[in-house]
C-alpha cells in the first residue's frame, strides 16, 4: 500500500489529493524531543481520518539516554490517549540525528542507541500498543542500531532509490520527493 508521512513542515495538506493519488495510509509526526507536540498533529490526524486514510504516528527523538527515552515514550502514550488516536499503521521511533542535535550534545554509542530503541518499544508495548517499531535510514539500520538485538520489531527503512535492501522492513520510505498535487512528501510503501 502506498502512503506518505507528514509533519508541520508539510503545511496544510490537501488530503483528498493524497487519496486521489492512490495513498492508503499516512504516518503523522506526533512530536519531538522533550514533550513537544507537532503543531499540526491534531489537524493532520483529523484531516487524514476524514479522508479515509489509515494512520500511524512517529516521534522524532532527541533523547541522549534511556531515561529521556522513557519520558518520550510516556509522552507518546499520553497524547494517543488524550486524543483517542488508534495508530493502525504503527507507532514509530525516529532515532536518527537529521539536524545534528545528538552529535552536538553527546552522541550515544551504538549499544545505548539500540537500548533506547528497545526501551521505547517495550514501554509502549507494555501499555497495550502493538506494531511499535523503529524508523531510520538504511545506514543507521545497518551501521548504528543493532537490529539483531531487537528481533521481530517492525522496521521502517528510509532508503531513497529503487530498492529496499532490508527484506524484513514493514515500511519502505523510497523518496523524499513525491509530488502530489504540487505538494512534496516523503513517499512510502507499506508491506502487509
């Protein structure tokens, strides 16, 4: 199934255009860092649901240790409950460093990053959420996060191009340049 992911960076989304382009799901940024709700989270959830799209959520982590990760997982749970969101397309922990925050503030080692992923996933699983996984680039999934220690968890592989080289991935983000009605999105394929 084809889909997109969105955050406030995408502005006001024309959800009918997304549906008309053949998309069946959207992964919406719930928030980031220390309890920051994405400014468009509620609008994006409501717009996507009205359009008939299946939704998932992702959380962009600024955690540098396990304790901060626990706080991020707690915040995700609180927001999902507060807004009554049922993320059928998963809850995804975005543990990268796209803006260099971790590099500037003490990048955790590979084992700590792997432990943080496990903590986030387990914390949400323990509160009843299923389909909780990791979003990361191919290079992070193969060179930073030790996915062998996280066997069976869903993976969302960001690998722009013509192939998804992680055969077990549940979602493949194949581009950051999917044009739908003049708006540019990250394009994804969900494997059911």
